[in-house]
C-alpha cells in the first residue's frame, strides 16, 4: 500500500463528503479510491469512515487522523515544492461555512475572483446561520458574526457592519411610521431573528446617546438572515437587518429606513479556524484573500 496516496485519498473523501466526488477530483475510479481507504483502515486497525449507500460519516478516530494526515500532506507538498525550486501553486479542497446573508450578498459574488487567482482550489460552501462544529464537521474555516466565543480558535477580524431598522412601503402605508422605540413597541408589528439551537429570540436594539432600549415580542421571526429580510419585504412588520445586506432593496424603494436617530451597535465579523491548520497552504491563501478582499470595508457598508 502506498500510505501517502491512501492518506491523500482519505483526506479528499472527508473534504468532498463522498467517495464519488473525491474520485472525480482525484481522477481515479471510485473502486480504486475505496480500496485505498479500506487498506488504510486495515493498516491502522480502526474504522475511519462509516459508509452508507448515500452518505458517509467520519468516526472520532477518523477526525483525529484527518487532522494529522492533512498536516503531514501539507508538509510533504511544501518539501516537494522547495526541492523543485519553485513556488507551488496551492491546490486541493476547502470546506467553508458562512451565514446565509453573508454568503449570498458578499462571499459568493466574490468567489469568481478567488477562483481566477487560485484555479486549483475547489470550494464547498456551507450556508446557514447555525454555529457549526469546525473540528467535528471537518470545516476548514467559518465566517462568524458577533463577539468571538470560542477562544480555542484563531479569529481574524474582517469588518464591522451597521444595522438599519426598516419596513416595506406597504406596511408603512397601512400602519404609519413609528415615532420612537416606545411607539414601535406599543403600536406596530415586529419582525426579528431567533436562534435555531435554543429558540431564543433576538431583541430589536435601539441606542440614542446613553439610552438603550431592547424590544422583544415580535409577531414574526426567522432563524436565518434572508428569512428576516423576506418577512420585512412581505410587509409583516418592522425589523432590523445589516444595511449592507438590504441596501439594494432600500435603493429600489422596496424597503424604507425608519427610526434613523436610533442606532443598533455595529456587528463584527471574523474568519475563524483551528490553530493547527496554519500549515494548510490553501487555507492560508484563502484567509489572506478574505482579509485583502473584505478587511478594508467600512462600518457603513
């Protein structure tokens, strides 16, 4: 058994999420790829992957081996590049996770530029507002909104984004424009965000000078950012969303900002990844590209 090739096959299967996709990426028959992984499991004396007819799941031993194998492959590739006396162009597969609105409004429109610069890197993008287990789900890096909670991860600041409170023209025609947060609370319909894991609602937050008000009790809520946007567009109530994600609707007259004197605190965005992945060349270039692409964004975007 060629152990390095078997390691590469196993890592690619985990990254691709299936034997078929991994075989296509490596340019070999699925049966050959499957045999490499099976031989590796026999060599190690443990099962790395649970296989079903449609899906795979990585065992706890497989996750541990994946991270070690990924590091070894990166070291071998770097050594090969150094001996050949040329800078190796990064390649391989990246598994990225991003919040829904961030992915749709910012990351996906920018990915053609990343592909143009790094054509040998393939990308799988997980799009959801759930906080994924980066290590447990074999994610290379994730974009996180809000204050960083996991201090075991490396966090690279991207930018802060500004909120806007808004409603649809149809809603304002029916209900009128709220005069202040108290009027909003007493006399208006509210749209808000709730956390899927806990069901806990997020309040609408209003700051003016030293005064802060938090309003709960929305009539409609969604557990991902685009859902909040579409509820506001549907005229279901007044809500808050990041201005960068709704500016096209504001410019088109489909949303109207209200309570402009009252501001919600800026929301920071970070790129996070495990500290043991610093030698992964494709992750390095993606992190650097993200910082270059988005690091100069102003808070009013």
